[in-house]
C-alpha cells in the first residue's frame, strides 16, 4: 500500500508540476506578448514624438530664416534711408545757404518759377534744368561723403555708423555692438530672446 500511496503521490505531484509549469509557461508567454506590445507602442510613440519635434524644429528654422531675411532687409532699408536723409539734408542745407547768399540767383529763380507756373499743372522743372540740378546735387553729395558722414540714429534707434572715403570708394564703418543692438531692435521679442 505504501507503494501505491507513493505512486499516487508522485502522480499527483507530477501532474501539479506539469500544470504549474504549463501555467508558468502561459504567464511567461502572456507577459512577453504584453512586453512586446508595450515596447512596440513605446517605440511608435517615441518615433511620433521625434517626428513632431523634427517638424517643429524645421518650421522654426524656416520661420527664423524668413524673419531674419525680412528684418535684415528692413535694417538695410532703414540704414539706406538714414544715410540718404542725412546726405539730402546736408546738401539741401548747404545749397540753400549758398543760394540764399546770391540775390541775383534768387531773383532769377523766382522769375523762372513765376514764368513756368501753371495753375493746372503746378511748377515743372525742364529736362535741362533737371540735369543741372542733378549734377549739382551729385557733386555736393560726393563732396559731403568725401568729408565723412556720421549716422547717429537709424529708424529712431541710436547708433554710431560712419561713411568715409577709402581706396576710391566709400566705406561704411560700425562697431559690432552697435550693429547687434540695431539689428536686435528690428527683431520680434521672441526671436530676439531666442538668438541673443
């Protein structure tokens, strides 16, 4: 009887071990399946996040480059305008002072305006007169540039630019700090904060 009990005990034990092993194998397979799904989901989510970040970075780069081109163009236009305004102002001022000291010229100028005045069209400067004026202002602008021009303000922003003759042409000189400050004034605040 002991042998039968021993045999029965071993049979129950072996069946329990087999069932336990089968359950363990099933749980391991299920856990591996879940782990594989979790890993696949995490990988897909990570790829989605990376693609989204790359897309946003690309858009930001494109927008930044576009804004930099725009602000650079605005800065250059503003600087050109400041240079032009200063030169025109100096040439006009010196021209008016020189001309106003010549009473004969003023009389002939007023007479010429009165002769060519037409209520419907206003005053016209003839082509010959326009060429004379153009050459007069060109020579005075050149002499003004040759003596050196300093720009203290561009678009209402303080700066320190100068234009001086060099090697037969003219050179615009400015410090890096002044240029950065002027350039920063043209950038939107968030672009400014990001770059500087």
